[in-house]
């Protein structure tokens, strides 16, 4: 009886400890998500015209919107380009600075510095790099006979330019997680592999990568989330142009909700975004979850 009372008391104490975080999570995450889902089935409330229930009409209108499909394709290209490149680059940087080498501290700082900079500052720095005629890229290309190019004003190069900025900003952040994971690996494993005659590449592929899978899954989940929550440097660098060439999904939602004041359409787009993230998360955990071994 005393044991049951003690267990019951500990349970209540545990719930009381997590209650503040739980209240914030429900108030600022779950409840807004639920209300967004509800709003997607109504029209936008206007002065003298309250919101009316329209069922799936907002989703039908979204499916007929060519701009939405262009934005979705842009975001797909952005995600496919930024996620693998930033993750692989982060792993390579972590491997480079994991072992003792001259200036290792400075190299780590150089890799991590872009992460510490605000995205608005990063966007302005790269905005100067992409400036036609006197920007860094045009100046360098001029030495090789290259001509003037409007990197952010050309639909063919504007999205790759935005992708380059994102990779430069995120790779250092992901490197920190890989570096922390590498430093937890027992050094005996590398010594044993060397005694068995395994090459460094074999050791990396057969031993190191499987042990890094928990970190890789964590990094991939964050990379996917980052790929679908891009707004700030789009606003600074291109404002979605030219001709929606750099308009991504969250920026499109921001435009719909706060520039055109169509909250119903914005809610519908948000539900689609949430559904897309849920599907991607399920795929990630389904594919990589079986290969992750926690120690």
C-alpha cells in the first residue's frame, strides 16, 4: 500500500514538473495547429461578412492554383539540393576537424561562424556577393573573361543562389552534432580495425557510419524542417522573384496571409505544409529508424 502511494505521488510530481512545458506546447503548437485545420474549412472573415463554412472548397481552389504548384516545385528542388549537400558537407567538415591538426580550433571556429550570424545579416552579405558588375562573383568571373550577370534577377540562377546561401549557413550547424558524435566513439574501434587490416574507408563505411546513424537521423529531421521554413533570406534577397522563381512554401503562406489578407487560403496552405512534413517524417523514421542503433 505504501509503495503504491509512493508511486502515485511520484507520478503526480512528474506531471507537475512537465506541466509548464506541456501548457506552452499545447497553447503555442497543438492548439494553433488545430485551429488552422478548422479555419481551412471556412472563408476569410471580412468586415460585415463573417466566416462561412465551405468544406473542401479551399483545398479545391488550392489544387487549381498554378502558383501553388510552382511554389511546391521550388520547395522540392530547394529541399533536394540543400538537405543532402549540407548534411554531407557537415560530416566531411566534422571528420576534418575531429583529429589533431595545426589550427584546428581556428578551423572549427571558421566552420561554425556562419551559424552564429543572423540569417538577415547572412542574406545581406551574400546580396553583395551576387550584386551585378561589382559583386564578388562578377569580379572573380571578370578575371576569366566572364561578363555581367544578374544572379538574383535571372530565374535560372536565383534559386541556386538562394540554395548556396542556405547550405553555407546550415552546414556548420550540423557539423557540431557530428563532431560531438565522433568524439564519443571509442578509439579502440579504429585500432582494432587497423589491426584487422581494414582500410580507412572500410572503417568509415562499416563501423563509423552505422554508429553515427542516430546523429544522422537527428540532423536529417532538422534539415527537412529547415528546408520548409524558409522566409527571412528570401525576403531580403529576392522577395520571391523573379516571377516566383524563389518563392517557397512558407514564404507563399506569409504572402497569402499577411500581404493579401486571405487567412482561409493561408490556413489551407499551412495544413498542406504540416501534412507534407508529417509524411516526410514518417518516411525518414521508416527508412532510417531500422538502421539506428542507440547505445
